[in-house]
C-alpha cells in the first residue's frame, strides 16, 4: 500500500508582480500545494487576514514577493512604503512563528549606500546604510523579521527585470521606439537580475526548506541573509546600450513596419549622463554590486551572467 506523501503548503504573496509571476511558471504541483495570492486574495498589510490565511490553509512556507517597489514614489508616501515593506513582513513573520511556518523574504541592494569609491562586491557582512525611503523601509522589514523569532531566510536582490510588469528593460524598449535620443545615468553601478533566475533560486531554496522542515535546525540557510543577482556588473547606461544592441532585430522589424505605414523610421541614440543631470527625489547608491558567493556555495547554484539572461528575456518579450 502506498503511504500518502504530505506535500508542503506554500504561500506566495504579491504573486502578480515580477518575481511572483516568474515563480508561477516554475511551480510544479508534484512538489507542493501552491497558494498564489496578490492584494485581492491576501492583503499582507492586514494582520488579521494574514493570520487567518496562514492558519486556515496550514501554510508551511511563505514566499513573500509582495512589496512597495516604486523607489521614487516612496519618497512622497513613506507611510505606505513602510506599511508594505516593514510592517507587513512582521505580520507574516509573527504568523509564521505561531504556526511553525518558514518565511522566505525578498529584500534589496538599496539597503546599502555604496559610494563611488567602492570596487568590491558587497557581501552579507557589510553594514547596511540606506540612502532612500524605499531602502530604509526594506531594511526595517528585514529587522522586523529577525526580531520576530520565526525561522526565515532573506534574499537581497538588485535591478529586477522580466517579461512581467513594469521594469527598466520595458521602459528602455519603449523609449527607444519613441524617442530619437535617450539619456541614461552612467555613474551608478549594480547588477541587473532576471526575475526568472531569481525565481529558480528561490524555488530551489523553498524545496530544500521543505525537505528539512522536520529537522529545520539542520537547514544550512536557517535565519540568514543571502545576496542574489545575476553575474557581472554595469551602469544603467551600459544596461540600456546592451538592451538596444540585443533588441536590434526587433527594432529593424519595427522600423520596417513604420516605413510601410508611412511613418519615418527613428534611430535612437543612448547617451550617458550623470545622476546630477537626471534629478530624482530618491538618492541611489553609486555602487551596489552584490557578492553572490555565499548563496552560490550553500545552495550549489549556477548563476547566469546578466547579458545571457537579458537575451533570454528579450526573446520572450
Ligand atoms: N523591482 C526591482 O528592481 C527590485 C530590486 C531589488 C529588490 N526587489 C525586491 O524583490 C521583491 C519582488 O519585487 P518585484 O519587482 O517582483 O515587485 P513587484 O513587481 O512590484 O510586485 C509586488 C507585488 O505586490 C503586490 N502588492 C502590493 N500591495 C500589496 C498588498 N498590500 N498585499 C499583497 N500584495 C501587494 C503588487 O500589486 P500592485 O502591482 O497592484 O501594487 C505586486 O503585484 C520585492 O521584495 C522587492 O522589494 C525588487
């Protein structure tokens, strides 16, 4: 007689976002019972909804993809950013503690305030020093989780792009097709991260947590912070130039279509500029390249270069 296997119940919050949508493509019902929720199904800023949902559905693992990610707008509405990025994670953590569930939470490179002089990738041991409201709210979220006493793993990532939602790749593609000249900041360095790659890493880690659930103290990543981004580094300008190069084929097709429709074909120029020339409310770190060694070693991950994953993403778009 076959013994029924208990599949873990995994809750994904903010499931309609870039990371949540990328995770949905990977999730296999043979591995777990997945509960995909976004604000309509589970508003993570409601303590009572969070508690009821986790309790009623006997959740074993929470993957928190819900967040306030508009860095610029956060400067104008810090309370809303704080509620979603700092308070909501503490509600999730408290319920995880109560129901012995494990919390996988996503954070950001913007918890760091890396200056231009920094040349070495930032390890998990570097002290955070956020420069903007978004970064401060995400750091507070990390602190709230750590203080809650629940079992957790926090993954800091950077410069997410994907086929889903709004992101830098889509913005640049749209500008390239509508403007003759676009200026892009060339004095901030970081690493673009394909949400599909991050999703793979998160999924692998969630499966490892599930395997170790009965003896969670032995789990190698217990109550730790990890960095994850693609390999390599670039400025926003270099990122935009690469997008233009790789999307060339797409644009020649678009240009041909424009010509056929009688409109003049445009050739767009990408021009580097400084952060000073591109004023924004939120101050951003000049260097926020994350070191990935810890996560790569602990979870035996193969991490692709950002250019390779950008190619993949553009193909899918
Ligand atoms: N995007 C980046 O460049 C970046 C960089 C570094 C780190 N990260 C981190 O990576 C994680 C995933 O980012 P992402 O780009 O996938 O984010 P995203 O695309 O903005 O997705 C966040 C999702 O959360 C939803 N949400 C908003 N309020 C909610 C609520 N009260 N309850 C439940 N869900 C709610 C959003 O819905 P609406 O769209 O309707 O608001 C959206 O579907 C986040 O923790 C983020 O801080 C992102």
